């Protein structure tokens, strides 16, 4: 069964992109930390919208 593999020679831009993506994940100072109960409740309250939302199709009608 043939399998897809990464070519041995990656161009420079792809190597830079991969390196930056991995560094971004590994250098996250909050990685693995748990939000406090207070912070979770604050985020949940902020997530509840008190204003009416507008659908994407309505926005498109208005601006396009």
C-alpha cells in the first residue's frame, strides 16, 4: 500500500514555517495551566451576548 511521505528536501520557506509553528506551541507560557474557577465563570459571562446578533448573510446584503 503506497503511503504519502514528506519529501527529503523541503524548501526553505516550509522549514521556516514549520519551525515557527512548533516554537509558537512550545513557547506558550500558559500551556498546561488550568483556568481558575473565577476566570472560567468570567469567560462564560462574557460569552453570553446581550445584544442581538446579525447573520453573515445579512452583513453580506448590507455591504455587497
